[in-house]
């Protein structure tokens, strides 16, 4: 199992003939993702890396019945690409493009929300913009997450930062902690999928046993996630918050990573998470050990289970032996008492006879 993507994912690459789209389409296909089509207006009828190219998403969807798209379209046109994918009926839309104007993203976000309300709240789902996409190790990859650092397993990863996603995933893999799905939600002020959305998906996924959440300064997503974890989450969460030494008022890397008005600091986010019972790593290298501790608390070790079973078996056996011993022991004691009384009575009779003989 995984979240959002798996072996059944059929992917369209929007902007496939561009530099980034062409390169990553090949990378995703090499990883095993079913890249069924590409879209570039005016290039319909061509083929790239063996993938047919269409002029529009509507044509691509009609020909391939895809269920996901990934966008490598330049920032001025990225919002239009989101609109087009959503209107064509794509279930999962992943926008890699960074630098999309906030106003454009806001319009696309509300369009997606409107479609979800009409479709019963399930589709379409937007991830990004300004995100690395996602990968379910060994199953499918949509975006730019390096496949070679990932390993299939039971740890879900969700992050606002792309490069920190890679670093943490690599450390988990080196520690022998494989991942169910690694998801980068993006660091812009307006994004399609937030921490709470991702955490709820991981909490419902049977394969995922623990979640690593990588936040950063700016906004209130981490605080909202802490509130959700305290009220709703059943699975353990380990967190890290980037930007602990960032000065107020200075943007750090992402458009949304800015401390303003005294809010959105790393200290506030870390405190909120710790108050919700979430272990927070000071540095990324602490994350694997915290995950191991969380898993140990969640599931008893095999040794403990085996020892417990042995103790239970030994206790039961001992009780059976004691019970078997006590039963016959009582019967033997009763008979012994009877024989003792008879012996005493016979002794008294012998003494009387001997006394009688002496008197005579």
C-alpha cells in the first residue's frame, strides 16, 4: 500500500517537450512509472521517449484514460495548466513549477476546491506548486524525488522542503527504515495539499506505521498539524522544523518561509508539536533514532512477545503440576491419618492386655 500513487498510476506530463519536462519524463519512466502521454500545445502528433504528445489535456485524457498529471510548465502558464488538468478530469495534479504568482495559485486553488465540492470531496487533488512531487518506493514516482535514495517500507514522509525531503529520506534509508510514500507538499504560501491532508492519508494507510513531518518557518501549517495530531492521529509522528536560526522578517528559501509579526517562528512550531506529544528533532540526523523509538513504543519487540509467551507457558505448566500434586497429596494425607489412628488404637489395646496379664 501507499498514498496517492502506486502501480496503477497512469501519468501525463504537461510540458513534456521542455528541458525539465523531457528529462524528468524519462527519469519517471525509467523508475517504472507508466508515463502514458505528454501535452504541449502545438506539438500534438509528435512522440518523445516513446511517449505520444498531444495538444491539450482533453485529447490526452480521451486517448489514455490517465489518472494523474505532473506540470513542468513555466511559471506564467502553470496556473492555466492546473485549470486544464482539473477540467479534463485528472484525479491527481502535481505542480512542480516554482515562482507561480500567489494570485494565480489562489485562483487555481479555489477552482480545485469547487470541483472537489461538486465531486463529493474526493477529486481532483492538487499537490504544490513549488514542490518536488512524490514517490512510493518501488511502485511509482511523480516529480523530481531521486529514486535511488528511497527504499520500500513503512515510514511516511511529508515535507514543505524539497532538499530536506531528500536528506531525511536518505538518512532513513541508510538506517534501514524504508518509506511507504515520500511527499513534498511545497513551500509556497498557497498550496493544494497541506500537512493535515497528508497526515490523514498516512493515518489511513495500512502500510504506514509512523510518519516523519518536516516543517519550516512561516505560516501556521505546523501548528494546525499539531492540533490535528493531538485530536485525531493514531500513528506516531516525528517532526523537524527548519529555520531555527532564521532572523525575523527575512525570507529563507521558500516564498512561505518568512517570520512576520512575531508569528511563524521555529520555536513556536516546535513548542506546538511537543505539546501534542510529537518528538521534535533538533537536527535532521536525529530523526532515524526518534522514529525507531516511536516504532518501539507502538509495537512490542518480537523478543518481548516470545519471552512473554514462554513465561505464560511456563506459568501454566507449573500451575498444572502444582494442581496435580496437591490433589493426590490430600488423599494420601487423609489415608495416612486413618492408618495412624488405627495404629494408636491397637497400641492402646495391647497396653491394656499387657496390664491385665501383670495384675493376674
